[in-house]
């Protein structure tokens, strides 16, 4: 199984704690998150544009999976030394985060994200940097 992710969702997944835009979005995000948490060898394909997380974005909300988030995707990929088309395990990608990022990078990269203020993504970066496991979704 390969999970297709855009740049910024690599960081969103580190901070996912069960919050989301809708129930359907949370079901999808939880499934992806728990797969990666429990099976870190899962292959990730880095893509440009809407990915497996975006597919469950609620139709009644302003769709933001196009447009301005491309700049954030590019900034995250650049920071991690990744390009679209790369396929790596989730574990390898977390190792890249641990080697190249600090929790404070989230506040610099994710300035327009409504979830940044909760601090969970910075916490996730900190956990992988310390080699600690990510918590169960919703914990």
C-alpha cells in the first residue's frame, strides 16, 4: 500500500490528534495516521497537489487544497530536501524531519494554518526528533 501525500501533510500528520474539518475528514485522517503510526514502513509517495488527505475535505467548506497551500508544500519539501515523485517509508520521512527540523520551524512554516495555534504539530516534530512514538489519534 502506498499513501500519496503533499508536502505540508507530512507535518500535519505528525500533529494529528483527532481534530479536523468534519467527521468524514477525521475518519480518513485517523485511518491514514494510525496506519503510519502502527506500520512505519508504509510507503509514501510525495506528490504535488491534492492527496489522500485532501480527498475527504468537506464539500461544504471553502476548498483550500489548491492555491496558496502549494507554497507551503514547496517550503516543507525544500526544508526536508524532498521533491515530488520520491517514494520513501514513513519511518524514513520521520527520520528526515528529526534530522532537519526543530519544533519552532512549525511556527515559521505554517503561519496561515488554523491548527498551528494548538501546538500539536510542533509537539509531533519534537517527538520524532527525540525518537519517541506518536500518540494514538485522539489521545
